[in-house]
């Protein structure tokens, strides 16, 4: 699966299945993302989906939602259903766009494939966070995870310098790619 659009949508489908399997009493459970509950984490990922939909539709971008309580509000009363709606909306928004479509992003004009390659981090990384917080197993497309890992490793400490990520943690190079990716993003995987 080399197409960034398919990788992105496939990662969203995995995220949706993880959200669907969250036990009822765990919506307010803590996650590996400091200050975010499971509900706020899902709200953050939904906010990212809305940003991607806006870019795909040529709409003006709005600033991302930052406050945990505001993120939690984005899920509505049924977070799993909100995620399933987001997947359907993303499939529609991205479905008909040619791969070379230029999108207006916060980083300037980017081709659809490049933007989605970057956006892939959200459903994968936060899918791992969601699985970890709720005692589930996250299984993403190996090719997508390997591509993300290479990109994150190329950035080195630049991600941590943004303040949005913790410094990378140490892992064995023999560990599975998803575990190495999460460690490169500052997650403790052991």
C-alpha cells in the first residue's frame, strides 16, 4: 500500500475500530498524552480530520483546538460514532482528488500525497495512544509505519523542539517498527 491517501484512510479505519472498542467506563481514562483523557485524545484526532477536510475542500483553515476540555467537547455524546463519521467524511473529501492536487496548508502549498504522508502521523500515533490507554492492540499497515518511522528519524530532534513532542526514547533497533516509531515520537513503549 504505497498511496498516501490509502495509507491515511486505512490508518483512520484502524483508529475507528479502536474507538469502537473502548470500554464504556474508559472515556475519561488518562492517555500517554499528558493532560488528555481518551475523550480529549479522540477530540484532538477529530480536530485534525476537520483540518484535512478543510484543506481538501479548499476552505480556510481555522486554528487547531488546544484546550483538553474543548477537545473533549468535539467528540459529542458518542465518541466512537464521531470517529466513524469522520472516516466517512474523509473518504468523501479525499476520494475524488487527484494525487497531484495542491493544497493550502499551514506549511504552504503541498501536494495531496505529501500532506497526507505528514497527516498520517495523527491516526497512527494517537491510535497507539488510544490502544495503550484502553488496553488494546494497535495494528497499522507495516509499510505506512515504516515510512513514518523513516520520516520522523530524519527530523531528529526537530519534533521535540516544537514542544509538541517529548524527546525520543531509546529502543533496540530490532524492536518492531511501530514501537520504534512511538519511541522516536517520545512515547515510552516498554
